[in-house]
C-alpha cells in the first residue's frame, strides 16, 4: 500500500463527519467511509448481513425515512428531522395511535441533561423508541398521540476500514477507533481522527513494527475483522483503542485484561510521563469499547485504551455530554486533539524503543568473567541488584 502523506486537520474531519447518521450498517456510515477513503489509503473490508462472526451475526442495514410523535392537533412534538437522535437507532417500524403511558414505555430522556435527546439503540433487539428532552416528556398530555417510525431493514455490508503501515518486522501494533454513534463528535469520532493523525505521522518515520489502524462500527466491527483474521493473531503484539480525545479532561490509560504485559508496562510508563495529570485504570475500569474484543477469551491480544474520560465516581463520567445530542464538535478542543495525538505518538515511540533482553548463557552468570562484578564487600546492595537483573534476562521480561 502506498504511504502517501495526507495532512490531517482533526477538527475539520470531525465537523465533516459529525452530522452523518453513522449507524452500524447504514448509508451514513458508508458515506463516512467514502469520505475517509478519498483522503487516506484505506482498505475496506466488507461483511454481508447475516455473516456469522464467532457468536455474533452481522445485522441488516437500517434506514429510517421518517420518525415523529404527533398530537391529535397534528403538532409534531418529537421529530427525527430536528435531530437524528430523536429516534432510537435500529427501531422497528410503527404507525399507531397510543396513550401517554404507552409512549412513555418507549420514550427515553438523558439521566442528567434536561433539554437534549440521549443516544438510544436497539442493534440486537426487536423494539422501537424515541428520545427527547425532559421538558418535552414532562409536557405530554394525558390524551392519545400518534407514533410513527418508518424504517427499513435490508441486506447490506458492514464495513471495516484498515490503514496499514508495514515496518521492519511483521509484528504489528493495532490502533482502533469506532466510527458509529450518529451525530456525536467525541464518543468515537474523535478517536478515529486522532488515529488517522497518528498514522499520518508514523508514515513519515522509520518503523521497527508494523501498524494497523482499524476503523470499525463498535463491537461488531472488531469481532468481524478479528474472526476473519485469526491467522494474524500471533503477529498482533498489542494495541490501543482511542476515544474522547478532544475533551479537556486528564488523559486516562486503561490497561489490558492482563494489565502486566510488555505493552502495558511500556505504554503506562510513557503515558504517566507525558502529562502531569495522566492516570491509569484496569481493564473495563474506565471505558468499555472495542478493546474488549481484542482482550476477550480466545483472542487475548493486549489492547489498552486511551481517552480523556472522567473517572468512576464522577457524576458525569465518562463526560457530561456522553451519549446525547450535546456531544457536538463545539465541545472538542483542537489543542486537546493535538495533545492526545502527541501522547499516543509518545507511547508508540516508547514501544518502538522497547526491547526484551534474551539470555545467550545458561545458569547463573559468573559476573567477574563478564566484567559485571560489583565488590560485595564494599557494596552488597549493588551486588545483589546486579544478580537480580541477570536473573530476569530470560526472554520474558522487558
């Protein structure tokens, strides 16, 4: 694949792709992949609806032509035309006159944002729903209303875009971001554009390792790609999922399932050193995204995740506007996107320099014959430290 250098304006890409209805298999997602493919050397993998991917099945393509709730007087109090999130993704069709109580069973509001609809989805459920601000819900009258969702489910192709940069060796480090989440900027989309910016920088550098950026619809995209690339598992040494990279919060590194692999130790040291407020958390302890699929049973590729998420215990974690119509490009900060890009590059540079010493000897080393001896009578602590270091040189410690 060509390593053409492409300038990456992260904010420009976010603004361009943000409005699209980027559901798992959808015209909006396909349009986002088309835009990115025009700018970057991507290979697009396609998986037909109904394809079995381990225990998962690729869903149908979903299109919603119209969705609204209308009063008896004909006033539309909820309408997809005002914002895509007013209808739950992958909702089934409905055209019915229902009571207020019946509507409330299918109506969602955000847990703490009052005037914007939340992001709701039924990817693997046969259901339907609307979303709105609390003021709209609270103003509903006791009378009946008309609920209309005109949606279509039809065979399509789930798409995973791959940006591959070969290195000196076949061992590969994987970056990943999800492109789904319609009309949202920081949840998913920011990580994709930061990943592209990182790959743009890596394309200009000497690389010891190979690198892959996978742009996926969340969960099912990673499962589809992994289940069709099992032959690569031995060469995938680790990775980093990227998300929420434009927010003004302290950077967080979530460790892999093991938490103590070479990749974990190396990236953690570089991450903590990169920014004063940087912090770390265990697997599933900060955010939960596609890194789960790489760490899952039968795979166990140590993928960490990098985000600017608020910690557990914070009332607005992972960030205040999460899963809502308030997650707009306006809350993404260019300086944070740039800082995140540099932090990821710093971790990758540390990984490039990482080495695992292997023993060319057997048995405990005679330190004196290797000019490594420390006078135990003058400095017993250093003597013992040297022995401890030599004990670790067995090809498993870095």
